[in-house]
C-alpha cells in the first residue's frame, strides 16, 4: 500500500495540464503541495487533445482576457522552459468560404484588435495562399493571427510537474480521491484510496470529472464531457504551416448544442503527419469510436485542403473536453465551502489557459490579489443561474 504524506498546505486533485500548472505555481510560491491523481500523469483529456494556444477563436469577453493573460505567462514567465514543451509561435489562419463569412471575420478582428490582438484581415484567397500555398482557391479570404501558438500538451504536463517537484511538490499517481473531508463547514483534507491527508486547501483540477469531485463535497459544479475526435494522417509531403481553420469553428466552440458539430481545423506536424479536427458532441463518457464524426472531420478538412484527397488516415483518437454550460471555466475559491477551490471546466482551451489559471490560483492560495479579476469565473455562479 502506498504511503501518503499526512498533511500539506494544498492538495491538488488531478494531474492533467491544469493541475500541473497549478502545482508548479503554488509550489514556486512556497506552498507545500501534494498532487493526487487516480491514474498516471495526464491520464485524462490532457493526453487526448491538441496543444493550440489560441487568441483567434475567442469571442470578446472574460475568456479572451484569460487567454491573453495565459499567453503572457507561456511567453514571459515560462520563457526559459519553452523548449521543454516544444512551444512554437506558429500563427493561426482563419478562412471564410464566402463574403458573409469574411465580413464576420472582419467584425471580430476589429473588436480583437481593439484589445491589442495582432490580426490582419486578408481580403482575397490569393493573399491567404501566400501563407498557405495548398489552400483551396475556391475560398473567399481569411485572417492571420501571428500570436496563435502551440505546445505539446503531454510534455507540458510532465515538465510542469517535474518543475513543481523541484520546488518541493509531491505527485501521487495511482491514488484516487474518494472523499473531501469537512469539519465545521470547512474543508480539512481528502480521503484517498491510500488513506487520509489533511490540508486547509483542496483544489479540484479533475477536468471533465470535476463535477464528481465537487459532489464529494456536496457542492454542485455542472461540468460535463464534450467529446472530440482528432484524425491523424500518414506522413505527407504537403506542408500546412499554420493552424488553419474555418470561420464557423468559432461558432461551434461557443455553441451549447449537444448534437454532433464538425468544423474543419487542420495543422501540420514536424513529422509530416497532418492533424484534422474538430468534432464536438455531448454523449457522456462514451469513448467508443464514431465513424460518423471521423468521416465528417475528413470531409471538412478536404474543404480547406483538397490536395489531401487520397491521403490515408493513420489513426484517430478522442477525448472529453470539460464543458460548462456558459463555456467559462471555474477558477478560484468556492464561496459555498471554505477551503474548496476549483480550476476546472476549460473545455477546448485548457492547455492554452492552464498556466494563466495556475498562476492566478497560486496568487489566491497565498492570499494575494490575482492579476486578473476572477469574478466571471466564480465557481458558484452556475448554481446561482440554475436557481434564478
Ligand atoms: C480532441 C480535443 C482537442 C483539444 N485541443 C485543444 C487545443 O488545441 N488547445 C487547448 O488549449 N485545449 C484543447 N483541448 C482541451 C484540453 O485538452 C482540456 O481543456 C484540458 O486537457 C483539460 O485539462 P485538465 O487538467 O483540466 O483535465 P484532465 O487532463 O482531464 O485532468 C484531470 C485529471 O483528474 C484525474 N481525476 C479525476 N477524478 C479523480 C479522482 N477522484 N482522484 C484523483 N484523480 C482524479 C483524471 O484521471 C485526470 O488525469 C482539446 C480537447 C480535445 C478532447
């Protein structure tokens, strides 16, 4: 039987990318941190996703602000580690199939530029082809976002935890949290399969399973799984230089429809394979293969790059985005139960938003005022909406 430390300043539940980032910043702030993970490191969605760090797909609002903050953390606070997780500022290209789509892109770009995002609207497909020579010439035009970037999420998760260990953190894998200990209406620790651990602060970083963790504390946190597939082609000589996606992708991301939605997202990799997404559907934790979703991903990808017709698929994988009904994560202390904190529900942007979330949470855990106002991310806001 595994022995666990009897106490910690902070117990973090979940060793995905969000838990790893939170552990790193909390441990670097001097807190005694223990991460408890029921599986292996990145056993959940953080090993079944892509690693885009996007500003281009965010509507104006709190998520965009968190995204800009997180971009700065990746690029500035963590600059010395960029090579560890293959940080690449590859840029994003959003394409529109007709004039209406292009007009929508222009409006969004104007709002975003007002917030300091670098974006260049490209009025012709010939202009887009200068960035992406293999693009479908029947499209209308697009927008270029030089600040869109990516990391390798599995590497980011592992290295953030390794760096956290360097600051004294402990990472317990294969250890399930089975209960949240509460005394006199205050969290006092966790019950695990290996025994009890006392801590004045417990952070729920359980991704798509964070609603279950909240329920252990009798707190309602409506995080649901939103399944997504990624299709990987065989290595090809055709290169896709940026993250390239269709303008309707932004609408699909923001949609709350439970049915299957597919909008094309295509990117190349250094090994020559092409990654194609993106599907979204709410089917609970059903991990079975969906030929329909993958076939539609392939068909929509060909709309952007017809040159890929005939290329063979090598594999497809799926993961569960942690989805909240208002598409915002829950970040911060839970006002309903002192000592319970959440960093959960980042849906399709958890890799990009992880390090900003972790830094902000560490500020809160050490009694400092977070750099960003966390009011829009209050964990209890969804219960208030449900009760209204
Ligand atoms: C197809 C797809 C593509 C994506 N692409 C991108 C992208 O390009 N960019 C981006 O930013 N995001 C992307 N995402 C979203 C991103 O993957 C998630 O937002 C992110 O991985 C969530 O991280 P997390 O740490 O919150 O959750 P997870 O990685 O799921 O970690 C939660 C952990 O909690 C553990 N856990 C659960 N219950 C317990 C328990 N009782 N005790 C102990 N441990 C427990 C789980 O085992 C798991 O390891 C994508 C998602 C999908 C599905």
